[in-house]
C-alpha cells in the first residue's frame, strides 16, 4: 500500500524541515548539535503537525544512531523493557517517545536510571506544556525546546513541495484552493497534506479546486488539546474579550469553542464571567445567563450556537464591574492575615441586647456587627455605573442615619 503523502514528504535532514527557524539553520541549536555529532536528551513541544516527529527522525537519521519509537500511552512496560535491553546490548540507544506527558510512574521508574547514566537518550514529544505536565525528574534530565506554529509562508512552501514532488502524479491546485488550505490549516502541516491527498483521490482530474476542498474539509482544522496550553489560552481569551467589551473577539473565541464541541466549558465560563466581570453593574445578567445555559443544554449543537451568540453579545456590551469579587477578596484577606476577634456579644445567638431592625423605622437601626478589631473595615467599594451609584447612595444614606 502506498505511503501517506505526509510520510513520503517527511524530510530526512534538518535543513529540509519547514519552519522552526529559531532551532534549525546556520548556527542554530539543533543544527549545531547534529554538526558536532552530539545528542542530549530533549523534549520537543508544540501544537500538532508542526514538525516534532520530523525533527526527531531527522536528527537520528543524520547522526546515524540506533533508535526506537514508542508511545507513552500505547506501549506497555514490556515494550520499554525491550528498549532498555537493546540499549544495554548496543551500549546506547535513542528513544523517541510520543505523548511523553502521559508517561506513567512504572515507565518513569524504569527509564530514569538509564537516562541518568546516558545509556538511553530520550527525544520526547508532546503537545502539552512540559513545565506543567511532565514529571520533574524526567524534565530535569532533558533540554526543552518549544516549536513554533508554522506561518502562512511555511504552509505555502509545503504545498508547493507536495506539487513539485510528483508523488501524487499530475497533482495541481488552484490558487484560491491553496489560500483555502493555508487558512484552514491552523498551522498544522499534516492536516494540509492529508486534505490534499483525500482531495486528489476524490477528483478524477487530480485538479484541486476550492469547491472540492469545501466539500471535503469545509469545517476547518480546530485544535484544542484539553491537556495543552491552547485549550486554556482559548478559554482565557474568551473571557478577556468579554471583559474587554470586544464583541467581535468574544464571538470569535466562542466560535472556536463551539467548533471544538465543548459546550460544558462554555457554559461554566459564562457562569464565571457574569459574576466576576459584569457583577453588580448589571445584576440582571445572572438570571439571563442561567436561562441561556438551560436553553443551550436542552438544544445541543448546532442550535445551541444561537442562544450562546445572543448572550455573549449582550455580556460583551454590558457595563462591567468586579466590585463584588474585590469586596469578598478583601474580607478573605482580613480573615487570613489578621487577628480577628469574636462576634460582638449583642448579636450572638439569643442575645437580649440585640436590636431587631424590623422594630425600627425603615427596618434599620445602627448597631455594630463587625468584631471590635475590624469594626471600621470597608470591603465593598462601588464602581461608577448606574446600578452601583444607586447602591452607593443607599450605603451613604444608611451611614448618615443617627
């Protein structure tokens, strides 16, 4: 069976790798390691389809060293044992390991002493940030290299390489189809190669048009690894866009999360935003968000996108206030950092000295509620918006009552 296009076009030398110019090229780190015929254990991390496996294979190929490839999830302890025994026999071995952030304790315990001794040189690959996801014992024995996303120029170069290779005989791609491939790629070269290959065999003429690509890959390539940085960056950008009242950016990041099919995180994040960022500036938004979430969960996708769009637009354009969050954080800080006294005796349970506010005019009577040590504390500081101006007027009025 014929190899996949992405595998056939995989470079065997670092100089032929597309992108990663901060690591590969004249006087760059990885190129110099190969030039000096020296290899250290390392971890390559970054998004899918940007060259992690390609770089690992190019390094071992150029250095002409023995290696084995394992996956931390798929391969079991016995497979790791075999690599260790082979490394002992040959007095050294390079282990290329995918999904290294999922390496369990048994496999770590097996590999650590051989990494320490240098019998095994590890090239780990992961989409997850190794500083958060990889065991410190493994991490401390490896150099960590972050791979950058491929830019439009990189993807364009790769498309030309696919055409000029003639691996797919008589392949041709219209210019607007090339632009579509670049736009849809989300920096993932493997996705581009796979889409080209599917389209090639789906067309009798082997001529790729925009309509053909739309029919095959119109949804686009959205990558959100729930264990990786991209996932949390997207969620963060979603909230910050709403907080910053940028309705267009808010809708964009909402669309990314919808395309990833993650209704749960959208609903949970909206529940946070409405109280953290809108809060008392527009207290009616809380029930509105709850109502929208109920509709979303009842409808499911694709219809759920409609109430989501409605509520996100309204939230983005709503007045904002974090005064409630700031108030409770000030109170918590006092509890955690100060010596707080007892509840005043006149408001303890069943105290005969307690003044019942409803027995007084306007259901209000002045009396001390805070402990003596912090009786003058101020936690809630109103922001300058319509609703909180009203709350501030109430506080001022109560304060001035004799």
